[in-house]
């Protein structure tokens, strides 16, 4: 993405509108875009993007470069800039379309990793609050995974890893929210199902300690002491400094119980994996 300044003769807003309409009737001091070189038009787009208040105003320049000078180096650069400009304008589907076209036309180009990252980012930047549907989060996760796996040595892989972890945490947060909802209303089996997902599938997130504590609450409410003690044992081993462990310990002690692995349920399997390191 060059930061070079465009040449003389920067177009006015009226010229932009007339070119978009395909009008050939211009003022005496104005030139049609097809009278400029690819580089000049490209630089005009860069300047508009950098100085204008509306990113989409720069699109006409990048689109015209691609239309007037196809198969040139500037056409290639203009296409990735279309994807970037759409993303900056929060036109995420359009950003993905332009990025995908870039990958289709130039799969081996040096900007291909950025195009793939931009596609993933267009999903990531749409992730809503925890309380909303998380379908877009799954798409962001898949997109970031594609970047990490396809271009592991690129400069975008590290950023993709970070955003993958954040999106992963978002999904765990959603499970926790629903689980708390059920727990508060005494629907313990439904709550357990949600907290189980966090413990079994989202162990690396920031929500695992609370999920284990909530499982203790649920199992104690149902009189399932073996499961409650095992959840407490996992919590104590991995998150003993967490305030959730203090609450769990008091809950168990209040019932004359202690955190220890008991029984042979699904939590005992998790205990063997997380505490004993027995994955087979």
C-alpha cells in the first residue's frame, strides 16, 4: 500500500460524480479519468482515501484503474485496495468479494496473505455482543484458521492467532451466558450441558474456572456429589488462585465434602486429561 502522493490535477467532487455517471461533458479545466495514466489514477485514490471523510469516495479511482488498465501491476494493486477500502467503509460483504477476486486472480502474489486475512477480518469485525447469535464468530474463527494454516510464516499469522483466541473466548462466553440463565432458573440439567461445553471444548479460554464452579453448584443442587467433588478437584488443581475455587471449596465444605476425583463420569475423564495428562 504505497503512501506516495498523487500527481497534479486532483479531481473535484463534481468530476467524481460525473465520471461515476459516465458523463463525458466536463469543465474546461477538468480531464476524464481515461486521460490519466494508471499510476496517476491510483495515486488519486490513495490521496482520497487518506484525506477524504468517506472511504467509498476513493473506490471510483481504484475501480477505474482496474477497468481502464486491466492486467497491469496497478490493476492488481487497485483490486486489493478496493477490498481494503470496502472494509474501511464497513462494507464487509463487498470487502470479502474484492478480496476473493484478488485471490482468484493472483493466488501466488505477495499480497495474497493480506487478502485472506482481510476476508477473515471482515467477519471478525462483525462479531456482536455476547448476547447475540454467534454464527459470525464461527466464520471469523474459520477465517483466522485459514490464515494461520495457509500462511503460517506471514506477518498476518500472529495477528490471526490473537484474534482466533479472542473469538474462541467469545464463543465460550456465549455458552456461559446461556448456562447462567438456566442455572438462575433452576434448570440444572440444561445449565450443565452449557458449562460442560466450556470445560470440554473451551479449556484454553478465560471462562473455564467459572464453568467448573457452576458445575459444582449444579451437581450439588441435584445431589450428585461425586461429580461436584470431581469438578472441584479439577478447579483446585488448575485454578487454585481463582476466587471461584474459594467459593467452590466453601460450597463443598458446607456439605461435608472435599475437592477430589470421584466416580467415572465425563468429569473424571476431564480430570485424567487435565490433571494426570492421560489423553488416551
